[in-house]
C-alpha cells in the first residue's frame, strides 16, 4: 500500500492481496475457530481504505480461486475501486494462496509480460 503512494512507480503487481485486515481475520477464524487474530491498527495496512490514494496508472492483481481466506469478490471490488487507468484482476483456477507462479506458470508469465508491456 505504501509503495503505491510514492511517485515514480509506473505499476504495481499484487499476488493474493487482502482487502482489509478485519475481513481477513473473519475468514481465517471462520475456517479455524481455534485461531484468534487481532488486526494491527494502522491505515497503512488497510488496502480498502487507502486505495483512493493509489498513484500508479497500472495495477495487476493476481488471485487464486482456491484461496479460502481471501474471497475473489472482495479483491475484485478492491481492484475496481482503484483510480488506476490500466487495472486488471485475474482469478486463477486451481490455485491457492501464493501458488499462481507454480500452478499456472504459463498463464502467470503471459499476464506479467502483457502487464509490463502496457507499463512502458
């Protein structure tokens, strides 16, 4: 989030981000009721509240459809709310948290190459 506010950054690629700490904590606790999560009180760690300050023109967000703690619809809404002129959300089948480069290598590489070409 902080890097996206700095000037001089052309684009941001995010793999498996979250939309808010509270939502992430709620989903994790639903999956495992024995786990207690206390969000850190910092606006710098809240993408949903700081996305309006996004300065780069280019944003690529990669998400795995098998990601159970971070729902695709929340991340897609986050991407839609960014002011970036070139923004893209890709939801990868059969991928869990941080598995995209390993489970969908070809599609991952193509997405990165296409994004970088648009950032020039």
